[in-house]
């Protein structure tokens, strides 16, 4: 009996991985040169891809405050073709694709530089609404960023999932802009 138990334990130890690594998830973000801008100034924003896997093409929708900002131009930061951007009612639609039989982009990198003219002083409100990512085999994945909670610093690993579930109405925050991720889970929340 001892011999069989020892063999079983050795098999478990040799078959199980020594280190389990968390798999990074693709996401998209905006980085801007200033949180607030002065009237008659230019605001530059970069659309970034994070932990990309074979990104061949993408279509992004970015919402912005039309009272404070006016879209000016878009410059792709990758080799390929930019479909002329369309800006309508505070929604900026961008589309980009690589050309030919080439592989997609991998890793974290800047994708496109966006320039806005500042119409009025104040908070510049820019937010990604969604990104449709297409790989080199033409399979697509849609990333939605509908609900934004301002208190998810330190919880970046779960931010996209929390905001997606909130957008679907499956979960709610403690207010429109806070989720309170450090609060204990109640029985009602669990149910």
C-alpha cells in the first residue's frame, strides 16, 4: 500500500506544472497628454493596444465631449491602411487594417495618434466605447467599454470584466461612478 501511494504522489508531482502563469488579456486604452486642456489648445491622445495577440485590423469607437473638444485628425502608428475616420455626435469611428499576407501585431504598443482641438476649458472627456479586433485569420473579438467606475485602481486585472458585466446589467456599482471593490460581498450580491 505504501509503494502504490508513493508512486501516485510522484506521478502527481511530475505531471503537475511547477509554476502556473496567469494569461494576459488583450485590452485597449487611451493615453493623453493632459487631463484638462485650455481653450484653443490641441489635445493629443494615443489609442494603445495592451497584450495584443495577432492584431491584423481593428475598428474602434471613441466617445468624446463635443462641447469641449472637436476632432481634428488621426495618424496610424502601424504600417497599413487607415479608413478615413468619421466623427458624428461625439462618437469617433476609426478603422485600420494591415495589408497583404502578413502576421498581426503582438504585445503592447501604440496603435493610433488622435488630435483634438480644445473648444472650451475643462475636463476632456474621452472614452473607448468598443473595439472590434480582427486577427490574421479574420476571426474577430469585440471589446466593449460601456460603464466606467473610477475606483478600480489596483484592480486592473478585473476592470474590463467588471465594467462589461455592469454594462449588461448583471452587476451594479455602489453608485454610477463607484464600484467599491474592497467592500465585502453580501449574500444578496452573491445570489
